[in-house]
C-alpha cells in the first residue's frame, strides 16, 4: 500500500520496543510520531499533531519497520458509518465504546495496554503524547496502573462518578484483578 496522507498508521512490535529502549537513533519528531501512531489516525493527522510537514519522517519509520500502514481513512470512515449497536452505558461513558483490539489469548497486561491505547487520545488530545510515552514504557500491569489512574481521573472529571465506576469495572474485566486504591 502506498503512503498517502489518508493512510492510517500504527506502531509495530519493533516500534514499541524502540520506544521502550529509548535509544538515541530517532529524532524528536520521529519518536513523537512513533508514540502517537495508534492505528486510528491518518498520516496527515499525525504530521499535524507532531508539527512537521516532513513526509520523510513517516517514510523512515515505515522503512525501518517501526510503523505500518493498516488501512486508509476512507475505509475507517466507511466502517464508522455502519450502524453501531449502542451499549447500555453509551449515555454515561460513550468512550467505552471506542474499539480496541488484542489477540484472544492476550495477557491482562496486553488487554489493558490495548484499552489504554484507544482511550488516551479520547481524553487527553495534545496531552496524549506524554501519557502515551508512559504507556509505551510500561512493562507490567503494575506499571500500567498509574496510566489507568490518570485516565480514571480524567473520566471522572469529564463524565462524572458513574462513568468512573464503569471504567473501574472495565479494568477488572480486562485484568481479572480488583482495582484497589493507589
């Protein structure tokens, strides 16, 4: 697939590993681009978010195997137009319906990681970059917990106590562990 500004990009396993290593082989723009490439945003949106018009940043990350093209925005738009089944909590916490994927046999850590990766952009916009860095550096469920707690605080602030309760339930569902106070 050719890289166009409508291409939707996500980081590969190699890309996630590169963020965790924090090596100095990437420029600031490349590292930031890698962090925010979540499989939801178009290439053009990523360039706007990072503040660069340099198309070669994306090409270098793709050629290095750190980013991959997962589709075109037109495909995502078409899928978004399909009638969606409304969940019972849609009025209280509509962001809980943001899709995220993980393998069926994923560990609790990977399920929570995928969930947080989909939720962070919905609640933090430009602040998502710093929190996504923390998400990418987390190597265990315990290290993901502070990221979830930050999300939970944003949910409670934006949507209220009932929405925060639903997010706590989702945490337990994803991890199989009780959510004890931090």
